[in-house]
C-alpha cells in the first residue's frame, strides 16, 4: 500500500525503528543480478516496444518493487529507462502500447509511474493524468466484472492464468493508492470487486489484496495472514502449492518443496500488509531466503510453474527474476 510504503521509505532513508537482525545475505549482488536481467530484458527482441522495453510482471515489476524499497531520490538508469518508456507511450500521438491487453496496459502503466512517487501530495504531471484517465476508461462499469479490468491470460501461473484478473485489480489498487485525491469514483467499484472476489482466490492473490489494497480491512488481513502462517513450512518458507490452489500443468517441472518465488512473494506481501520485521514467523521466512541466495550470482533460483524452458533461454530465468525481486524487497525492507 502506498501510505505504508511512503512511511517505510522515510524509515529506510535514515529513521531509526524496529528491524530484523542482519541476516548475512548479499544485497549488492542481488541488485546487480536484477540490474543485469533488466538489461537483458531490454535487449531481448520480444520485449522491445515503441519507446523502450515493456513492463513484465516477472522481470520488470518485481525489479521496480525492489528498487522502491531503497527509497533513493533518483532512479537508476535502467529503472529510469522503464519509466521513460511508459511516459513516452502515454504521451505519444497516436497512442502507443506495450501490451496486447488494454486493461493490463493501463494498470501497469499507472503502477510504474506510481512506484516513482515519494508522497501522495506530489503534484501530478501530464503522463500521470493520462494514465489515470486511461485506467478509468477501460475499467468495467457493469456486470459481474464491474470494478475490474481485463488482464493477460496465457494459462501461465502465477499471474497470467484463470484467477489473474483479480491479481491485476490488486495491482491497480496499489497504483491508485498513490493518487488518493485523483483516483475518481472507480475506486469504490474496485474495492467492492476485490472484496467480493477475494474468497474465490488462491492464497497468492489474496496476499496481493491485503498488501496492495488499503480497503482490505483489518479482519481480512488477519484472516489471510492466518492462512499464510498455517501454510508456512517447518523450514520457514512456502511451496508454490501452498499459495494455491493452482490448476495442474502437465509439462511443469517437478517443484514440490519450499520455493524461492513463493517464499519471496509471501515475505514481501506480508511485510507490505503491515507485518513487523520482528514477527517470529516473518523472521523465519527471511532467514530461509538469506540461506538460499546463490552467492555467486546474487539470485534466488526458481523454476517455471508451467513448462520446462531451454537452459540459458531468457524465459528460463523469469521465475528466478521474480523470486529475486521479491526476496530482495522483503530482505531490504527488514534490514538496518
């Protein structure tokens, strides 16, 4: 949530507060890995769009969330390139897009800009005004999907499959929380949609709801976090299956144990939802992450939930990118 993250940004910029003890992970290598993969993504032909590389949920979005934890005054150049690409597409005439789905395009465009804001009181610039307007224009106004948007659906877990419309709506709530005075009437219908559909969602998406939507409420957070801690493994982490249920993919690689993506996502969203770094269950998760970082690359390795990709291919690293981004955000957010 934006308000929580704005507070955290001030804290990590220098204020003294509670934190988990140093856990012995290599923060610099983690960010070096994320930067290197973002560079590879920008140079990968399928990712190249008008104005710059598109924003991917696995490589780009997790990178932007990790970068925000640092609360630096200026973005790094790769982060800046992503943001400038979004701005150029928003201001182009005729409009340019990075994705085939208009709902996902609108959500990720506004979210990218919102993650650069340090205060809800910051004045809006013209790309932000355009992004807010486009998000409103493509939001469903009636029917069962009222309050939500279309989303990318390629039958790919965890964020492009049958429940992912809800995931996209949770990201929209995160983006809109950065613009409390300018989000318009669509926020009410969005909140109603999220509350209505949350019970049908896998735990993975309910975590997005309580982490990103200010309207989730105290009781909903307690319930989802209770489910999260119940699903935690004895080693402190989570398996992908624990954050389901998911439909089965016959070609998915075997991955039945504690998983870096699941653990990074769980720790990140728990922290975003207000769990304190001193919480013993979160500390166990952070400890698992610290122990399982690849010290040679800085990454947290994870495999696809859908299929086996050729070794060394760009796609083979997507889940590792996401795992590394969220693990880095969780650990960096709970460290002196």
